[in-house]
C-alpha cells in the first residue's frame, strides 16, 4: 500500500522548501508519495516545487493550478 501526502501551497516560497525537505527526510517502512498542489502562486514557489519534482520524480508529484481557489476541486485526483 502507498500512502499519499497531499500538501497545498499558495505563495509560501519562504516555507515550501523546508516542507518538501521534511517530507523527503521521513524514515518509514511503507511507500509514500507527495502530491504537492500549488494554487496559482505568484511568488517563486512553483519554481522551487518544480526543482524538487525533477530531483525526486518517484516521490514528488507536482500539480499547478492556474486559477486561484481551484485547488479543492483537483487535489484528490492524484491520489494513487
């Protein structure tokens, strides 16, 4: 069984890298994925998320919402 961690983000470039690192540093005896949903951020959050998604494609699945507040409609679509 794979556990899905869903993390939402909106303009939190100061904290998103720390959150991603924290998820990736978890030691556990089960498989997990990180679904990171960005809700149309206008700061550098999307670039930070994309950077980590390229480094950890097997763990981090980014989803970029283009319109603010569409997040709730799409987050669960990516749970495996």
